[in-house]
């Protein structure tokens, strides 16, 4: 089993956060990621979406006139909450380390 890389980790976090905010098509996700400063194209986003679907973190519904629309599931919300709590711990640890550097 491959260990996750940071790009994949943050891609999952961003996609989960974006579909939590509102159900989205692939094109909409690409545009919204670019608005966040993340240069993803459809080819690089599809494996992330597929992985999230396999993990049952998101679902895809075919909507007439829009195509496939991705929505977050309860499993996806739990995964996102877990990621965000890890990031909060990291942020707190980094703040403590920065404070220690200032005191030294």
C-alpha cells in the first residue's frame, strides 16, 4: 500500500470541503480550486474523485443538463472532520514551536 502524499491529502481535503459547501461538477470543482490558488486540471482531479467515491466519502449523481454532480456523504463529513482536526493539532503545535523560538 502506498503512503499518501501531501498533494493527494490536500486534494482530498479541498474536494471534500468544496462539495460540503455545495454539490459540484468536475468543471465547477476545477474552477473553485483555481480560485483557491490550486492549479488542478480535470485529469488530475478525476483520480481524487474516484478515490473519494470508492471510500464512499462522496457520491455522484447524474443531473440532466449538468452532468455528474458530486455530493459529500456522512462518511465524507467524518473524514473531513478528521483531516481538519489533524490540521488544528498541527497548527497548535506550530504555534507552540514559534512561541518557543521567540522565547529562546
